[in-house]
C-alpha cells in the first residue's frame, strides 16, 4: 500500500509541469437470483459497488494515466463494523500506464504499463465492463494510423516470476496485431469496418508430476461490417492452430469461430427502433476424436454483450471446451421519457453435435440521467435443457463525473 501511495505522490508531483484531467465513476448494482434447484429455492440478493478515479497527466507528447479502483460486495464478512482491524480489502490500480505520442513526428503512439485493450467488437479482446472488476492487460501496445488505415500491435506478459521459476520459459505471452485498413465506399453500400488480426499465445507450466506442459496457439481472423439501405451486416471468422504438448503426448489445435449478425434500423417506425438476428458458432472439442483439439479458446472476450446475462456457456478458456452453437433475436424499443427497452432471446446448443443446452430471455430497461448518469433495470430467465429454471434481476446505477 505504501508503494501505491508513493506512486500517486510521484504522479501528483508532475502537476506543476503538466495539464491534469480527472474523472470519477461510481456504479452500484443490486442483483437477485432464484433457482428451481433443491438447494436454491429462496432468492438471494447481492449488492455490488465499483468506484474508479482516473487522473490523466499531459505534458506535450507524454501522457500518463492512473486509475484507482475499489470493487466490493457490500456486507461481506470482512467489511463488518465489528471487525476493528484491516479488512483485507485493497484499492488497486485498474490501469496505470505511460504513453508517448507522435513518435518520429508521425501518428504513432506507444503505451507501457497496465491498460484496458478492447479491440474490434470486443468479441476476443474486451474490457469486460459488466464485471465488477473489469479486465486489463499488462505489457506494451502500439497504435499507428496513416492514410491506408490503422494498426495496433501488442506484446502482453503474464506470470512474470511465476511460482514455478524466474525463467522466461514460464511466462504467458500474448503478441500480435489488429489491422483496420481504410476502404472506399461502393455505390449504395457503405463499408463501415474491415479488420484483420493475428495473435499468438504461448504458455509453459509444470504439472503435478513436475512435467512440462506447453500451450502454443495462433489465432487468425477477420471482421467486417457493411450497411445497405436500412440494414447492417456484421460478420467475423477466426481459426486457431498450434499445439498442446506434454511429456508423453502432443495434440494439434484445429478450431474456428464463425459469426453472422443482421441489424435492421427501424427508427422510421414508432416504438420499435432496431431488430437483430444473430448466429454465433464456436467449435467444440469432440472427445471421440483424439487427434486434434477442436474447441475454440476465447479467454479474454466479452460475455454479456453477446450471449445473455447468465454466462452459462461462454467460458472458452482453452481448446478443450464444448463450444457453442447459438442463434438469437434482439429488439430495441424507444419508449416515452427517453426510456430504452431491449428484449433478447437466445437458443444455446453445444458446438460439437448441436445438442440442446437451454434458452434464455433477457429484458432490460435503461434511461440516461443528468450528470453523466445511467439507470438500468433488467430481468433474465434461463431454461436449462432438462433441468432447472433460473431467474435473475438487477438494478444498476452509474455516474461518471
């Protein structure tokens, strides 16, 4: 903690020589849940709070950002007023980085430290903002933009000085690029976005018998968005290759993701402003095949944005996953008083043999308030295939100053 306050003091000492910008964010979310399960008959209520204070220092081409975050569940046992000692909670830097702009007098930026890095539609790299903690990466990232397009390159590090060894061999490294070329419009068709990306993930660890296990995975993909009249079409395709290798075996990775969404702007009619149809497919690993690992790994992607509020089938942390075969229908309504209503329906199957997993219905009301506030009220029901019915509701209030 002393080191953190020392870091803050050092940053504040730069104020005399730099412009200072600050931002404060507070979010409160109340969640309730209930299940048909024998052990969860009664509803459970949880109160979450997340507070962030961001300080940005600008001195010519040099910029620094420090974002402190306090994330907690109200009423946890270590928050009790009966405990008259340190609670164990700690304020952490969600982001803290230095950035150099206009390198070589060009539109080229380098960023060093800990930072959020949402890329594209956040399907593969996200800041996971729904979570009470969020997601940030550590390492180096570079942005470059010219008349041909924009390029983001990154080198991210995890497990430095791991529990196994101080050797670099045991670091988890993510390195790659995300390219978005500028495109000319075709008559009657507006090309909004065309992205290409390639990144490599490599990780070594020791198993319980001190035998080396290696995961080396390449992901190459493309994403596109184009508009025609009042319709917008979004698609993304990515495939993965590489290997998982242990002391006595070696498995090749061969998996893919295929996404297609259709959005229709209906703002010219009353109430209903947008209607969407989507198909999301992430291949799953079939245990009956022993040659390749066919599950698509997506450990850093967005969850609620695409697959509903229960996150029942979105944890693709490795290539052993069952994948997902999902279709969804989403409608957005504009109601009186500036209230937005979103209704989403999801049908989930696994990505191996398309066996049914369940269905989900989400209903979310939202309204923008003054002083940078947003109010949201949501309800979700999940029908598990051949199992329980799960219900959840939430109320969320966010202010950004």
